């Protein structure tokens, strides 16, 4: 595993229109750097991996287990494994999602 | 553990002048959101935790095990446990560091 990973060499993901991500995997974690266009909706889903979602720019409406909160730049959410969650970009935004263990489905 | 963590309620860290961080812990990970003023140096250090460093704004010169690389917005580094590393902010920058397991020393 290489130490330095330029953005251009990361795995690109586009799960829904308006959501563009770059993914990097370490031995025990996956880090995803997302850009969402305003209005983008990532429909409800879940996974066994623990997740920390950190908004680094803009405003994201995040629903976790039926509770919705607007997260602004600097705010975060801790999402336990197997808990359903969905996201809607209130404004254009950037999010860093971290997962443990590695998201093998995002390789 | 609460699901939603506003930036203002995160643990604030200021390890060296010019480096300001907000820290959030999940059960298995620690996520640190750093702002570095231009020229800030985080001296060489190491820890047993695996780390992923993702630059979200600006340029950071990161040295890992004696190898230095300039990371621009979107670039990352994977730092294995116990590997010495240091950082210098080439410009004002923001970085998201993720650690596994939890950094108990940052509680």
C-alpha cells in the first residue's frame, strides 16, 4: 500500500447524479471525500460498517434512524453499523465519510 | 454516544501555535478536523494508531518516514501505526485526519 495517494489516483464513485466521490482505503479504514451538488439525495441505506460523516463545506441534511438534522461545515455525525441513514444536500457541500472496517464494496 | 455532534461541541485542540483542531470520537475511530495557518509546523511524532490524512483545502507538506510530499486539496496519505511523520502548512490549509483505533490521548 502506497503512503501518498493523489486525488486523481483515487477510486471515483458516482452513486447518484450530483454525488461525486473519491475513495481511499487504508488497512482498517475507508475514507470517502464527497462533493454533492445542491439538492442531491443519497437515498436511505445501511451497512455493517461504523461511519463518521464530517461536513467540511456547505450544509447537509442527514437523517439517521429517522431523525433529521442540518449539518453545517465542521459538524459531524456518528452512525453505528447497520443503522439506516440518508442524506440531502441543502446547499452544494463537501463531506468526508470515514468507515471502519474497510468498505470492501467500495474497492 | 450522541449521533449528531456540532463543531462547537467537539473537543478543541491547539497542539502548536497556528494549528487548531476539532476532534470527534466514534467507538472505533477518531476524526480530527484541523485548520493550519500558513507556515505551521507539526513536529515529527508517531503513535500506534493507523492514520489517514486527507487535505481538504490548501497545500500541506507531509513527511512520512523521511519522505516528503506536497499534498493539495483532495490528496491523502496513509500512515501506518508507529511510523514517524511531520507536517508543514505550505499555505493555510484544512486537513481531516482519521485514526483507528480511537486516540484515547485526544479525549
